[in-house]
C-alpha cells in the first residue's frame, strides 16, 4: 500500500504526506458535493421532466 501512495505522490508531484492527505481530502469533498448538487442541477436543466421523455 505504501508503494501505491508513493507512486501517486510522484505522479502528482507531491513531496509531503500532508499535501497528499490534503489532495485526497479535496477529492473526497468535491465528490461528496456532487451528490448534493446533482439533483437541483438536474431539475434546473430538465425542468422536472426526465430528458429521455422530452420530445
């Protein structure tokens, strides 16, 4: 598992373990926010009607 973390740090150009933790925390927060934002944005774009049913 440590090898995986080191590969990711090298790929992303991260030197510190704290920066690695921060990057993953940001990914987790933005990923979780999509769950909350998806439904209102979907309603706004489709006006309540599923896109597949629009003619």
